[in-house]
């Protein structure tokens, strides 16, 4: 303390002089003549230049505050971007579906998938449309790419559909090119197969498989997938592996075709089956 | 204390003379006059040091500002600066030499130059005069004129010394 006082004692002449200069400057700036106005302009310019010089030195507290604001803005923008991306993708999907809806000859109901199982042997999807939307059991479920499955249960506002990746779903199908028939089914282990194809049938890799007119549930001509193997032998028949056009992992919206099989045909086939037993 | 009162009286007298009679000595078309207050101020600075010099300069400058009815504070600033600088020549051992020889005139020139640079540079802000004009029309002539007048106290001091 003593040292400090001694130090300031040595500086007292300068302190007094500085105080006098300060008072003089204050007095000068109390005037309002042309000189003072001019000096004020110079002072403002000088201060501006000094401030510009100092502005390159980052203010830590300001930076922290700015960082926080930028982070918040970043999060908000990321959210917005994510929402916009999602909207864009949805828009694309809905556009494709709309095109298909206009193309198809059947009346369709659009539904959103609200539940999905893909890891079981009997996989289903739950849709947000039901009896109130005229959805009935047995109606085919498709997308603009191809067959998805069929409705197996309905309630007022919801419905459940078996998909191609379900062991219980069998679909009559045919090779679009060679018109060879077969039955599409899921082996429960990751492969969709076209079975009951005679050994000598003409099926090539890449052939498109569609629903056949023999199906009592699905209208003919709905694309299912394409052959990935020419066939593996199973006694007299060969099994052809089929890659579905529909990607069940990413599918989000579907159409339910307002199509039900012909009752007369169904009854006749039923009667004949009972007779032959 | 008595000494300070004596200095105050002298300064007051010089201020009155400066403001009332000195215009009679104005020269050149720019009416340059000697700054006799500055001579007294330098004398006090050499005698008493920086603090007394700067305070005397500030007070005398302020009084001059008040008498001039314009630009209050400008003369206070320039005179305080000049008084402070004159205090640098405050040395007990060399005081007589500084005050009674022509060194005093040199110190007056130096301090007067500082005073005039500050005063006239600020005073002519906002006019069309550039620094060169201000320097040669006002600063240098006033400094020289003041320096000439600073010889008078030296002559008096010498006479007094010889008389002793």
C-alpha cells in the first residue's frame, strides 16, 4: 500500500496536469461555436477509427453470447431443414401416388402405414383407413410400384393387411414375358419365391413377375417383382427367387384397391372343391 | 503562502495588461501581440515546478477565456500545458541561471510555441487556413514577439544583481 501511495505520489504532477487538461477539454466541449463542432467531427472520426481497430480484438463475452445465439439458430434451422426435407420427400411420394391414382382403372383409397412388422414370419402392416373409408377384408393393397398385400382385418378407422413377406399369403403369379404360371409365397427366411413352376418352364433372370388372372383376390397384371434366379430344382418343380418391386422397409403410403373377387366364381370354386374331397 | 499571493497578484496584473493595453503593441496585418502572461507563467513554472506551473497556467488561461467571452477552456488548456512544461526546468541549483540569463528566453520560446500551437491550431479549426498558414501568420510571430518581451525581465534581473 505504501509502495502504491509512493508510486502515485511520484505521479502527482502528471495526475494534476491530466485533471486540468480534462477539465479544459470538458469546458471546450461546452462551447457551441464552429471550432468545437469541427473538433467534435474530428473526435467522432478518431473514435470511429480507434473502435474499428479494436473491433478486430474478439470480445470473449460477446463471442460466448453470439455462439449461444448461433447454436440456437442452428438448431432451429436444422429442425426447419429436416421438416422441409421431410415435406419434399412426402410431396414426391404423394405426387407419384397421385399419378398412379390417375392412371389406374380401379377406384382406390389412399392410406398411411401407421404400424409395421418385418422381422416375423407373418408380417403385417396397419393402415389408418378402415370400414369408414369403404375398406373391406380381401381388398388388395398396392403402391405405384407394385403389389404389397391384402386386407385381412378392418375396424372403423383402421385396417390390417398381410404383406408379401407373410407365410400365409399366397399369390397366383406369372412371368410377364413367357406367361409361365406359379405361386408367389414368402419362405419366412428372407426370400420371396415363385413356386410350382415346372422344371422345363422358360423363366429368365430379370423377367417381371405379375399377378395372374387365376388369382381370386388380386386383379391380373399387378407387378410383383423380377426374377433374380432362373430357378432351383425342387422335385418336379423349380423355385424362382423374386425381388419385390416394393421396398417394405421404406414404404409409408399405400393404396387399397376397391376390388373384391367375383362371388359367383368364388362359390363355384368352393363347391367344386367340396365335391372333389 | 505570501509568495503564492505575490505570484497571483503579478499574474492578475499581467492578465489585466494583456487584455487592456497590449493591443497597442499589435503588429502585422494579423494583429499579432506579445503574450506577457506566458512570460509570467514560465517564471512561476521555473520557480515552483510542474504542479504550480500547470495550475497557474490553467487559472490564468481560464480568466483570459472568460474575458474574451468566447471559447471557454481553450486558453486554459494551452496555458496549463505550457505551465506544466515550464515546470520541467524547475531545479533548485540552476534556477538563478535559468531566470537571469537568456536561457529564460529560450524556455519562453519553447513554452510559448507549445501554447501557441495548441491554441491557434484549435482556434482556427473549421476555417480555410491550413497549418502552414496558422504557423507562419500566428504561431511563429506570436512566439518571437513574446520571446522579445521576455528579455525585459532578464534585463531587470541583471540590473538588480549589479546594483547589489
